[in-house]
C-alpha cells in the first residue's frame, strides 16, 4: 500500500525536476535567440541527409530557426540520387579533380535527380499537420535563378562539359526574399547567360552565396560529427589556418574533404562562423547553435577565445558568472554598485563573444596586489580558462610594478599551490586587507612572488 502511495509522489517529483530543467534550458538559450534574430545563416547539405531517416526532423528544426527570425538560405546537393539515376541508365560515373564529368546524358540524370530532391525538400518544409512542430507554420520557401553559372571548361586536358562554377550571385534578389521572411532554397545547378544549365558543386555554391551575403554562419551537414584528428577525436574549434592544414588529411571522411576547403575560404573572406555538423544526430543544428559546447566543429578566422579588460556593459555578464559562486559561499558577495565602481579592475575571458570567466586585480600599494573574484562558468571548467585568467592578472600586475600577488580562498588551495602560490599567515596581508579579513570565513592566504 505504501509503495502505491509513494508512486504518484515520485512521478510528481520527476515532473518537477523535468520542468525545472526545461525552464533552466529555456533561460540559457535566450541569449542565443536574441543574438541570432535577423542574422543570415547558409545551410548546406547533400542528398544523403535528405535520403536519411532524420529528414523530417531536420525540416522541423529549419522551421524553428526561421520562426526565431533567422534568415535562412538552404543549399542542397544530390550526389547519391544522381549516382542512382546514372546506374539505372547504365551511364558511367566519372570524376576529375573532385568535379563530375558531365556530358549531355549525365546532365539529364543530374536534372532529374536535383529536381526530385528539390521538390522533396520543398514538401518537407511545407508540412503543417496538427501536433507537429510545424503546425500553423506560415513560412514560404522560395527558389529562383539567383545563381549564374559558367563552364569549368577543360582541366588537365579533360573537358568537364556541363560541369560549372558560380559566376555571379544575385545578392539583392536574395536579400529581398530574406527580408520578407522567406526561406531561399538553392540547388546544385545554375544557368548561364546563354541559357545553358551547369552542374555545380553544392559546397562551392554554399560558400559563394555565404561570402556574397556576408553571412553570419555557413553550416555544412556532413557524414561525420565534425572535423576529427588522426585518432578520431572531434576538434570542436579550429581557426581558418588550422583547418587549412587539415584539409588534405587522408583520415578525413569524403564529405569533410569536400567541404573543408570551402570552409577555409569562406572564413578568410569574412563569413562570421563556419560550422561542420553531422546530419546523423537528431537535433544537431539546435545543439550546435543553442549550447555553449556545440556538437560539431566551428571554424573562425581567428580564435574564438579572447581575454580583455572588462567594460561597463559587461556588468550583467559578470554578475551571471559570480552569483552562483556567491550563493554557495565560494566568493564574497559583491553588490552591483561595487562591480560598477570597480569594473576597471576586472579581466574577462570570452568564448564566441560570450563571457565564460573573470578575475580581478586589486592594488594595495607598495608592490602588493590581490587576485580576486576568479570565476569560470561551470560548463567551461576544465578548459584551462582559469589558468589563462590567472596569467592575465599576473601580466597586468607586473605591468604596474607588483612584486607580490596574494589570493584568499576557502576551496581551491591546492589549485593555486599547483600554480606557484604558497601558503602564508594572515599577518602577511597588507594592513588594509588585514583589517577587512573575515574571521568567520577563515580563508586561506596564498602568495606568489612575481
């Protein structure tokens, strides 16, 4: 009887935990929603993503991104569908330097396959059944002659015939459609001013469009989770230079080898961020965009991490970082007015323009200063940010002639000892700090000579 009575209580407790987690998640993604509204994302994906089991949920996620006010250009490929058309007609599939050799018969197969995939994507994005994420959706999908193509011609003595490259992008036309809230859907083909149709590489179409639009993000959905090292470990962040060194690596998957050169070129030509994300995981786009850690590889022109001195507009971010540590007693409470008055004493570390850590330097004169308020966001602990902040504070201290740096801590004594600090007695503190010492907290005093 008691077990039966306990069951509803257990269910209610689980529901309460789930609801609390949901509310916490929603609050954490709000900064991303605000940051992405009105931004332009170019999403590129091959025919395998559409032929896979997650095509429908991918459409749901695209619909959600559009509903949040993100301007979307979708660029699709159709490689497996083209291969199937060629097999059915007994035509050999031939490539040269990564480009399909497209004669007239092959072009017919390309047009059939690309048209079929285009219509399938359009249908997926037009769903609106009740009890689905796209119920009530009013989003329009627009296609058009936004891409002007040119023939690749003869490479190394081989005529690629109807294989082409992007000659021009109708930027104004694309911007006009995006401003209306429409999703623009582009395929891997384009026409020339002479009226001929050319087979284009999906990766290069997406790259060229993203650069022309000065897109905030260029995303490739690939057959692996992201770019991996030789041991198969995911590389979650790369600079364009680091990605360029990897683009010919023999351990990379075919999808990665095709898209990585475009990622590098786009990053170097001003696209805000380039992402490589696997299409085989449900919700991969949402996890990549709306979490600090992401799920794939993000490539930027320069490192996503940077440290600088805090400014007045960082007050809110500082409070969010240190408040949890104040509540659990790790840090002493600092009212907002104190932070506003002492903001110039703080250094802040940013990851993809979001504050993930902070530390402060207080000068007590006579060559002695305090390293205070060291805090790192829980999701980024273990990433080395704390050590980087300590190094930053030490550099600032040396620049103003500080010879001894001290820190007060109740919980991280060993962490500081491992970084060159030594335990001292309270009477080694500067007189002003000694008078402020909280006997109830009984913080340990650690000192490092600079």
